[in-house]
């Protein structure tokens, strides 16, 4: 695909092991279709990786990194977070940790604060109330032996 001009790379000269590739701009629409995410923006999934990104000063721009074509294919959604240049980034399901680590490193190298999290168990409001009641009941009613 590289020799046919379908892909661009970050290598100087011949691509080697570790070279990152992305689709040539003229194939961007096809890539966008393949990466289309049917979930609403901001929807969390169990085991989803989420990044909290914020500028360290007034110069940091998360979009300069998140907009890179070699990195943004793994992003499911981005939400404004705090209103002061901070964003919350939801990674696409099944994104490997290696890819998330690459994005985190690029953000940190761009002088941005980045905290990586992983979503645990998700509960509806009703399930949470039942769980809280069960936990509270277990504390108030010690088991007699």
C-alpha cells in the first residue's frame, strides 16, 4: 500500500520497523467511513480508555496533537472538559494500550498534562441505589455467629 501511494509515513526515506503510517489525504473519506463510530459522543463503555488532557500553560494546544492523522484514528470522541482548554478524550473500543501510550506521549511532549484512565463497571442510577443500599445494610447489620 505504501509503494502504491495509498499510505504516507513518518520515515525519512525507506520505512523501517516502528514507522507509523496513515492514509493519503485523497483516501481520507474512505478511512472516515471505516472509522465511523455509531455511539453518541461522550458515551462511556466498560473497559474504555479515557484521557483527561489540559494545557500546562497558555501555550498548550491539545488539538495540534489530537488532530494528527497518525494518532486520531483511535479516538472515539472528544468532549470539552472544564472550559479552559481542557478536553476529555474517549478512545475507540479495543484500542490497544500501546496506541494510547503513543498518544499520551505525544501530548506530554507537546507540553500538555495528560492523565490516562480506564472505565470500570458501569451502573444505572437504579442499580447504584440498590448496590448502595446493600452495602449500607451489610455495615449496619453485622452477621451473628
